[in-house]
C-alpha cells in the first residue's frame, strides 16, 4: 500500500487543540484502575444500557431485509431497528460494520438508538462480512486483504446508497424523519462512512467524491486513515458535516498487510474539515472492544462501560445536531471523565477567548 500521510496539528490549530484539552479536564491523566471502571457501573448511562437489553420486546422493533441490487448482482442484507408501536423516529442512522462483521454484530447500538427514539439501518457488506472467517486458516490473510482492497471499499459505499434508496422508498420511511440522516460505522465501517460524508478517493489521477448529500452527520468509531497519494487534510477537505470520533488509547488496527496506530485516530480528527467535531478517547480498550469482542487486556467491566458510554455519547451527539441542545453532551463528559483520556469539542473554540 502507498505510504500514509499523517497530518499533525501545528501553529494556531495546535494551540486551540491544547486549550480544548485543558478545558476538557482529561489531558495527561493516569490510566484508571479496576476500581474506577467498577465505579462507572453505577452511572445512569451504564444502568440504562442494561435496562434497554431487558426491555427489548417492549420498546424496540427489529425488521430484517434481504435486498438484491440487480445492477450489481450483489445482495445487500440489512437490519432495521426502530421505536416500537409505530412511533415516528426523530432521525435515521445508517450503520456500516467493520471487517468480518454483520448486520447483527453491532445490535447493541441499534437497540439503544431505537430506545432513544431513533431508527437505525444496519447494512451488511457481502464482500467483507463474516464470511471472510469461513474456510482454511491458511488462506485467511488473503481473504482479509481482498476484503480490504479498493474494489470492496467502493462496493461498500454503493451498498449504503442502495440500502438508503430502498428504505426511503419503503413503507417504513413514514416512521422516521428523512431530513435527519446520520451515517455511522466502526473501523472499516467508519472508512465507508467518511467516503459517504465527502472524503475523496483518487481514481485515474484525480480526486473523486462519493458523497451522499442525504447524510447530515457522521459517527466514526475507530476510524482508519486513508492510504493514497494525497495529504489527509486534502482528502477530508469536503467533509463539512458534523462528525463524532470515538476511540481509545489502545486502538490498534492489525490486518494482514495493514497496521494503524492509535495516533492515526487523532491525525484523522485533526485533519477533518467538519465545522463541528467531537473527539472522545477512552483511557483503555482494544480496537475490537466496540464490536462485541474483547482483546487480551480488555476486562468485562471495561467493555460494559465503554459500550454503554458509546451508546450514550452517540445519542447525545445526535440530539445536539438535530435539536441544537448540547446539555446531554456536556453531562456525558462530566460523568465519564474518570475513564476518558481526552474529550474535545470544537464548539468550545468560541469559549477560548
């Protein structure tokens, strides 16, 4: 793969970032111990997350689709989560899974969002879904590399556009606000989300946009950087919608032929051209802690807290961008400060003076 361009904050940008980190009260903090993580279990957001799971059948409706894009002869499975009893959802979130995932893998997010009054459509990408794990272990690295190659990356974008077309033309479209559509994804899915949000790819020597104008904001969990011949800030120059970035201090991505360090998540946030952007960095947790798997150093308590905190933060972000009410966002930062390494909101720039 071509070399990675890392964009570092400098000059005025670095000063603003430093000030925001100081305002957050989360910079240069020691790593929390097990006692701190255990204390987080008593927070309302963590308790509510468990309550959502217990009351699924009463508050949430799940509908499965097996669409076929005839133009590409490609199946596009999807799973819709929405508030029960025909309630109209305040927004529609479209979610793209990571490499080797599925439409069910991140159900904890879709279920939570539905409990908060949002609908979410989880799209499964046939060329990079859970089927990559099937077959000989000897050929697994090659399957993973094929799934992460450019043709599949572009096909994932078309999957989302097709799924959006289908759901907006269906009877279910009457039950959510079509003016508030948010793109979200983890890892490879965050890469897909950035492409749909305006990140540009190089084709035939020129930068090309795959942006879908229906998308009004993006939630990027463990977002990998772009590999091409252009600086990252140029690739992301057209991403001007609000973005939420969620990661950890141990968020390493390791795929055959590909490595991405935790610092890449910061570079991407700094390079993002969004007028409003938020960065939340948990003090520990592996790359896969967001997908339901745990790394060797992840504890069950850490995963429970991080997943619940991610649910609550993403909902607070959607509330802010759809209602202009940032109170839930501020409260979230206060409650979870003990397990955050950093929390930066670009809207605090106005308060720096």
